[in-house]
């Protein structure tokens, strides 16, 4: 008798809403690398060039490409999940629509740019059979997982204070928050929410207690018209006389620092283009503008002080003016202290009682120190378990956990604008 064979289950079907850097270059790319587990079934994006390029990249026919998320959701059958990577202000509608269809959602942060949007998504998730995983990728990194394990094990005694700094990087900030999609709060989100809801989520997770009060200061200090140097022009390729000395020169960033690369950030400036296309984009598009003459209004530096209910004091600094793009922390406890740098993948623990110093190397490969890949792997594994009738479990960055970081961001923004100490629940979500 011939042995019986069991057919392998068909790959999970995932749709991607938003074919930009995070949607196509990160999430869809990572999913497509596991063809036996999942495949990209459909993509939606209003930009015809991005949509066509993504369809070609992931082997989709024209019938699987849509300009609007509602059309994709209504005309694509058999989906297991949806990735929502649309611009910040268009997260709520597609997420709620996917939940109403019983789908699981991987939602790019932030959940929404305001408390009302967060409330809408939360309420929809409470009614739905599907779940929302927020892309707080730092929770998935080996670095922060190790920090959490060391703190929970009491390796520095009782945690008393924590300092965390997000160094955005001068060229990254100029690209995304001066010239790019997140430059205006009305079009996206406050900088703290757009960039550092990751960090607010992490410090809440590390501290392990609710936050009681928030104080914040900061603003737009540098990228303003009055700081434009003499001899500068509207665009970097307009004959600017100080272009060779300006660290924010579009020529220096895109054509020289990242010259020859079609990856980020050049992939955003001229998707799929060569150097000629990149240069033309700098002549006509937003990324060739002088950083002192853009329509940006988001803060370029911000300090947030958080008082937690268990007595831990936290300071978070988010700022544009650094050479490196990394996050660093200093945790201070009753019996020791810990220093760490995410980009270097290094943690140093000092034990006061023994006088010994321990060094941990916990780097991760890929974007966000391995966090992106680990997030996608966890998301797909929980989808598979749900499809197979198993209990999928809750994601490390489930919606219930992610909401609190957004509340902290809203409270910090109120504190910064009103110049006062604010209760952490002041948004009334």
C-alpha cells in the first residue's frame, strides 16, 4: 500500500495597503521572502507608478492592483490579513474596514494621529474577530528584549530612573521631517508621535507600570527661514553658494552619501530610478528643496519627562542633530546600572556589589536591528496558528498595549504646547 501524504497548506494571503517604503520595501518584501508561508495577494496605492512597480516586483497581475483600499477589500476574496501602511492620516478607515471583514491587521505606527482615531480603531477591534498588531518593532529586537530580561531579573536592583535618547540622524530628519512626508503635523502627525511612539512604548514596557504624569518641552529650533545662510537658494541645485558647506545639501545626501543606491532614502526620492531620475527629482520634487525654505512645522527636538506610578522617573530625548541613527539608554537601579546602544547592539551592566562589569552583544540584522523581520515572522506565525485552529496568542505589540504609548504622546504634546505638567490620561480616551 502506498504511503499516504498530507498536502501542504496553501500560503497565507496578505494584502498590502500602501506601496511606499514601509508597505512595499519592508513588509511586502519580508513576506515575499517566505513563499511557502505567505504571499502578497493584492496591493493598493493611489500612485500609479508605485502601484505598477510593486505589482511587477511581487508578481501580481493587473487584477490584483487597486488605487483605493475599499476597492481592494471588496474585490479580493480569501484574504487572511491586511498590512495597513498608508500615510498616518489614512490609517483608521482601512483598518476598521479590514476588521469588519474579520481580517487580522498589521498596522504601521502610529495607530492614528489623534485620540479620536485611536478610539475608533480600538472600538472596532473590540467588536471584531480579527486582531490588530501595531508595528512597534522595537519590542521584537534582541537588544530591547535583553534589556527587559535583565531589568525583570533584578540585575540592577530596583529600577529608579531611565534615560532614553532617540538620535534620528541629521540627514534622516532632513529627509523625512523637513522635506518629506512627515514634515507637517496637519498632513501626518506630531513628530513625537510619528517617530517616537516606539520609544514611549518601550519605556512603558521596560518600567512595567502605568504612567502618572508627563512634562514636555521642545520645538522647531533650526529648520526655519530665518536660519537660511546668506547665498542659499530655494533649491540645492539652483546655484546655491553654500551648498558645498551645508550638511543638509540634497546633493550631498542623495547623490553623494547614498549615490548609486536605489535603497532608502533614494528609493523614496525616485522609486526605481537611476541617477538621472534621481537628479531630476531633486530639480523638481520636494527632496531638492532648501531645508530652510520648506513648509515644515514639526519639532526638531523634544524632551519628555515621565513619572510612573511605581516611582520610576524617565526622560526621553528625541532629536534631529546626531551623526548616527540609533537609540541609546541608561537604566539606573538600586544595585547597578546599565548602558546600551541599539545600533551597536551593545549592553554594558555594572554591578555595584561585586564591582563587576558585564558586556552583552545583542545585535540584530536588517531594519530596526532585526525588529522588522521578527515582527513579520511573529505576525505570520500567529496567522498560521489561527488558520489551523490553534490559539494564536497575543502579539507583543498588540493594540491593547500600543494604545498607551499614543496616550503618552498626546499628553506630551499637550504639555509642550501648554507649558505645563499633564496627567497621563488627560486625553480622555
